[in-house]
C-alpha cells in the first residue's frame, strides 16, 4: 500500500505548475499522507519481515553498490523503518551501512528493532569522529573508493524503486552523479549567485549540469571517482560547513569536473517518518542564510570562484 500511495503522491503536479494553489494542495496531500503512513507502515513492516529474510544482494556484481547513511540519538528510534524500506528495494544494494558516532551514543542502547536488522544485512559501524551529517559519505568514500556509493537520509519513507531509478540512470550516464532530488543554482543579472532560498528547488530537467546541487534526502548515486578526496579533511569540514554536507559534496563533484543528472520520478517532497523532523537544520541553514555563508566559504576554500564558468552552459 505504501508504494501505491507514494506513486500517486509523486505524480501530483509540481508546485510551479499551478502556482500557489498547487503548492497548498501538495502540502495538504503530504500532511495527510504522512499521518496515514505513520499509522500503518511500521506495523505492516513488522508483520511482513519474514518475507524479506535478506535485505541485501548476494550475487556477484562488477561494482558493489553501497547505501551509506548516518543518524543520531534524536532520530535513532525510527531508523529501523527507513532500513526496512531499503531492504525492500526492487534493486537491492550489496551493502547498507549505518555510520554512527561513538561519542554521540555513549551510554545509549540502540533500539532492538534496529540491532536485529543486522541479521538481514544492515551493517552498523561506530566511528570515532562526530562529523554529524557528513558521516553519511565520509567513511564510505575512504573505504570503498572503487564502489558505487548511494547516500540516503535517515528520516523518510523510501519508495521501493528509489535505488532502481538511480541505477537505471547510472547505466546510461555512468560518469555522472545521479540524484532523485536536486536544486538548481541561479544567478542575478551581474552573474552573482543568488541566495539559496531563490534557487530552483526540486528542479527537474533531462539534461545534466554542473549547476545542480543534489539533496541527500532523495538518494544520490556517486560513481567511483566522482568525488574529490579533498573532501576528506575533517578540520575543513568542521570549520567551513559542519551543517551543509550537500554543499560540501557539490564542491567534491565540481573538483572532479562531474555533472549532475536528475531523475524525473520524484516530483514532490519526500514524506518523513514519525517524529524525525523534531530535529532539523532547515531554519538555520536555509531560512536564516546559513547555506549562503557556508557555500561562499566552500567556493573560496576550493578556489572554485563564483561558478561564472558554468552560468551560461548549454
């Protein structure tokens, strides 16, 4: 039922198609759908676990596909629901790794439902450094540089075809980062980057571009070599963009001259699980200009200029 409802939801007209009417309707639909999924999906997942004894691929592939993500104490109770969605993908990953900080979870017992998922393919790896959201890619990029790495978030209901959609696009565009959701950087008449809040949110286009910024919530596929190892600088992460992993990763793909391809499937905001949104960064990062400050620092640090060279790309 969840996937059927999500199919219908993602086919709703985009906010821009009918203006404020469409935006209001979509928000109402998302609110209603969230309530329905929160009430029904967890119980359904528990009742049907035996139908999915193994949640990862066991057949040999040319390149491993690794789903990599992180979480923190404020969300950990609901993470098992996200993992269950990942286990039931129509295209299964070879590894699903949850990276969590030893210091954050000191004295905290992990939920039993999450721990038990290790028997079906989940890997829980404790790491020393608390890199917050950057843990989703940092250690995977270090350890699996010849694998396809797919980052996801820890707080949404994932449709069963999310990974399949990314893989299909990757097969026809093997050298590009593939995102189910991304924003487009916009410029003013003088060629300066507009504030983050004025970018094209959840932009859709069949053409790859350097100007798209993938957002991890929808799932992002990084082919081997698509991210610069210059990203693996803990001091720089903490100093420049501790709260903006998406922007840091964007710089990583620019440094390798890699374009972003956006899939057409997921036209709406992803539906969050339970109470996970009680802890979020949207206010400080987006509404209060935190993303603009961090992005400016990132571009300066990596000597990427003002992205003027990409503004008029075809």
